[in-house]
């Protein structure tokens, strides 16, 4: 049996970024096992939003660090980062949301993120194509943006392998067996000895991989729908800033020469199946599109070009898990923000594995034990997820 310092289960954004950071810090003999292809699951089906406007200290820091890491990796590789900086408005629909958002501006500024609160009159001047009479205002960060998931998957896989990481695709993990010196990881491509194992299984893997060792990982898969329109209203510039209407659970960003809209149904239930391709909810699309057509009248009548579903791995509080669940067995989950936080989550997991601690993040927002202890509190800025 081949022996490794670490076997990572899951070759998506989280697993590959962790492998990259560990190799950069000098770890050798790292194996990533991906049951399909690198980035094939939640990563490739993401809309690619990179937002620093989180609703907690952890969310703000992870967003800020991830944006920087995407750009740094591109410089290292000498390729395009896949990141487009267009700015992001997070919209408040009520006086209650306005009060929460205004408090969050101070939190973000305290952690080095440029963020401001804007009243509807100023927003009308900046984005005249939006009906701001419907809203109470918005927060804005000018250097938020989005990434192209296919480019991100290419870049991080290339970077990890360039640093000596071994990646096995079509390599499904069937069992994890504790040994005196570590673990035996049984896959359909052989059994591998590992000193340590990282569970980065994502929406449809993290809970199942934890169960192989009798560990409950509170990660579930939720359907998220994305629709791309090949054209845009003439009133919207090509690189129009992104916009997230939190209360309605949808956001917009540029997409080639058109508009991309992502949305989630607040009544969606967790998906316990092992499928990656979920059915698109056309009924919900028909019910919600009047909301964004009312907010941005120019969107009325646009014909969709593409539509797909993605799986989001969410936790009960929409915050990540970065922890050692048992000796030598680590858990990394994104809390619903895999593309948004992946680079920084990989950085912090590498820190935990090498240094045996995580610095600069509140322990009660990343430890697995917070759920059993009843200390989880939801992040304020997130898509609607099942309870």
C-alpha cells in the first residue's frame, strides 16, 4: 500500500487549496482522492461570487483573504486569475435589515474591508436602472467581484500538482480504517496508508465520509439555481456592479455579454440523495422572476440562455468547519461559501494541520463542537438555506 502524510478526500476548491497550501509549507506525499474529476461537483456549478461583505468576523476575514489569494495564485502561475472586480451592493429591503447592515459596515471596516452604507437617493444616482423606491438602501464594497469557476478549478489543480500534490480522479473512497500509525483509506483504485486524513467532501461527501468513522458532520446539500441571459438591458453597462437582494434570496452579476442571476428557494429542503445534477425548479423561477423584473425593469422579457442547478454545502449556522474531529482526522466545510472562501479555508486548514492551531478566527465560529454545545449562531448575510 502506498503511504502518504495526508490523504484528502475531495478534489474541489477546498481540498485542492488545502493541498496547495500544505505543499507550499513543505509537506510532501499528499494525495487528493476525487470520485469524479477535479472541481466537478459544487465548484464547477457555482456562480463564482467572491464577497467580503460577510455577517460575522469569520465571514469577513475569509472573504477578504480569499480574494487576495485568488489574485496571488494567478501571479504565481502567470495566468489569468478568473477574478473580475466589479463591486457589490448588498441590498436592504426593510428598516430592520437597514439597521443590521449599518452595524455590519463597522465590523467590515474594522477588519480592513472598504465598505459603506448608501441611502436610496445616492443609489438612484449610481444605478439608475434599479427601482430604489422598493428598498431601504444598500452596503457597497468596490473591490468585491466574481470568479469563473472553470478557470479557478484549472488554476488550483495546476498549482497543487506543480508543487508535487498527487491527484487521483475517478477515485471514490469506500472506507477509512484507523491504524496504529494513522489510517488506511480504501478506494476503488486501491488502499492507501495515511498518517492523517482530511474530509473535504463537500455537499454530498462531508457527512458520508464522517460517518465512515462514526463522526456526525452537520453538512447538507441544498439546491441553488443559476440562470444566464445572453443579453442585458441597454441601461446596464457591460461590467455592471453585482447586486444581492438578501430578503428575496437572489443576486445578479455580469456574464459574458449578458446577465447571470442566482437564486434559492427559502422553502427548499435538504437533498439527501447522492446526485450532483438536480432538477431545475422552473415553478419557483416563474414565481420569483417578477421580483427582479420589478426591481430592474429592463430585465423584463429577457430570454434565458442557460440554466443549471448547483449544490451548496451548508451548515446550521452558515459558517465553516475547520477542525480536527479525532486525532489525525480533519474536517473542512464551507458553510455555503465554497468558492467565496475556498482559498482562505485551505490556508487555515493547512495552518491547523501544520501548526496545530488556527489563528485570527474566533474558535466558536469554526469548531465542530459548537453544534453539539448549542453555540452556533447564524451568519447574517447568506442565501436562504433549509433549517
